């Protein structure tokens, strides 16, 4: 064997491996991605540390409570991944309230008739009250309703809700992020007539929904577009859509009306620091989509928590962070009630409580 042989062999091996990898990705990648524009504001360096002051409610008794809501009696509700709807009474006691037997519960809202409506990404819209669990809506346009993400109730009993993605499910939501194409929807369900209407289509991961105090408009968060849209329900702009806020310093998840008419929005850090390039490289996207375990390396949600308060005219009024996720990370929801902010998170075994100054 001459001295060049090992070199030739290694070269063939290396090139062959690359070709095999490329073919594997070409045939098995589950996405057809496009480039995602990450706003420069998401790379902001200065952070506040207020979220490190949260008190942990029900620590160890709840698992990854994505959303929280408070009813008219001041009782706080959240869905735990163990399938329980838990509620926290004003005296601080936590109760396993109703068993839903689902680990795929997301956004929720308390409703005027008592109890709450919650999004189950597998089942659709569920009503949970003292009588038990009822499926309100499980189909739309003859197809099963997948990936309902958040819901809110109007004064007339209408339910406005989002579908995050009509293509990918909860457990591979990161594929929707990598594909970076708009598969989300905003819908309205009228429980009286049992009618469902599509309000907006082609949204970039439709997430939190909130009505304005006067119910003249509805806001919907587009997580992968780093913005929230305003959809007019009344007045001369009825049926029209405009941008409410854009270039957010994170992907907006749940949004909630504050008592003063402004809105609290939880922002997700979509990638780890230094990994932002994956959103601009189709090759990197295909690679990550084909080998999902690698996605853990680039996901950033566990590193930080951010919530912002935004005025009715779309200006950021307050911002609270836990920049390194020291006390709380992956905050997905912020609800203001009685001088406190209650925080849901997909990476916590408690509900956060933060007193806020007025
Ligand atoms: Ca909600
Ligand atoms: Ca959500």
C-alpha cells in the first residue's frame, strides 16, 4: 500500500458521509423552510431583573403551567401537565379542582357563566366547570381541530381563539418555527349558534388572544413574527387588520388585558445566544428538523424570562426580565390581578407572583 492510500480512503469516507447526510436530509426533512427575520431588538443586551423577585406559588404541586386566569371571585386557575386543573384560593390554598386527563392544555380564560374554557391541542376547546368537562368544539370545516392555543370570551359569550399551526402539532412546534411559514389562524366560536368563523388565516404561529376593554378590537400574537396584530371587531374598520406592535424583543406568547386597559405580553427567547444564524440558514433548518435532538442545543426558552406591558397605542410601558432564568424562565403568560402579576411558565413547578408598583 503506498503512503497516499490512507489519505485517499479518508477523503472518500468524508465525502461519502457528507453525500449520505445530504441525501438523508433531502429525503427525510419534514419541513420546507424559509428564512426567518429575527428583529435586532431580540438581541438587546440590557435586562431588568424584576422577575427574579417572584414568589413561587404551589411550588412542586404544579407542572409547567402555560397559562393562568383569575375568575370574578379572585380564584386563580392553571392547567398542570399532570392533567389537573388546579386552583389557588385567596387564602393561599391550592386545590386539585378538575381532572382533564390531558397533558396538552394551553391557553385558558374564565367565563361569565362560571368555570373556564381551555385549549387542548389534541381535543379542541373544553369547558370546565363544577359539572365537569365538556368538549365545546372539536372540529372546524369538517376537520379535527388541532393545536388550539389560546382563547378569550367576549361579553356576548363569543369565544375568540387561535390555532397555532394547522401543519405541525404541539410536540413538534419547533418544526413550525424552523419552517417559518404562516400556518396559524384566528377564529370565533359562537356557543349559542354553534357556528365557527375564520377571522384571520396565514398567521405566523397564532398564539395569545386578548380583547380590548371596550371590545372594539381583538389582539392576536404571532410568535414567529415577533409581533401582535389588531383585528377590528367594531366601527368603520370592522374586519380590518393592522399591526399592534412589532419587532418585539422575543416571540409573543400569551397576552392579557390589564385592569388599566393596557396589555401584558409574555415573550419567548426563541434561540440561545449566538445561535440566531439557524433562522437564516435553510441548511441548518433542514439539519435540525431531521435530527430533532440537536434542537435542544439551539432552543433558548429555558435561559430567560421576559414580560412587557404595552399601552393601547402599542407602546412598551414596562419590561420585567429574569435575564438568566435564575428564578423563573420560559414565562409564557402574565396576568395582572389586584396589584400582582401572576406568571405561567412551561419550565416551572410553580406559578410566579410578582407585586407590581402603580
Ligand atoms: Ca389566556
Ligand atoms: Ca400559548
